């Protein structure tokens, strides 16, 4: 019996005018190639975040699945990142946005 566990990208969705990426990963358990169990985990990633002095820090997707990286690189144009950054700056006080604590 060879029980294996794999984590697979089940779905990638581009949402909204700022092209936020929603990712569903599936954890799949198989026994001799027969699927025993599948669970889902979801997360979303934004094009950028605020840094010190309202600077823009682009999202690092280097640890994401290559399929996710490809989608991010296609939809997160300079204009999309700039528009999302401007939105974050405009809404900073409402959402208490700012650089990460040190």
C-alpha cells in the first residue's frame, strides 16, 4: 500500500477591478492511485501593499505555484498595481493600513 499526499492548485480566480487573485488548493490523499480524501483551502493575494511612507511593495509570488505566478504576471500590470496602491493610500485611515510592524 502506497498512501500519498499531494497539494494541487484546484482553482485560480481573478476578482474585481484590482485583479485580486483567489486560489483554492486541494490536499489529496491517495492509496495506490485511488483518491481517498480531498480537502480545500482558500486564500487571496493582492497586487501590492503599503510600505513606509506610503511606498508600494509589490506582492512576492515567487513561492506560489507556477500557474499562479503566470496568472499574476499576466493580470497585474503596472496600471493595476498603481491603481490598487492609490486605493490603499486613499483608504489607509479607514482600514488602518500601513507598513508591517517591526
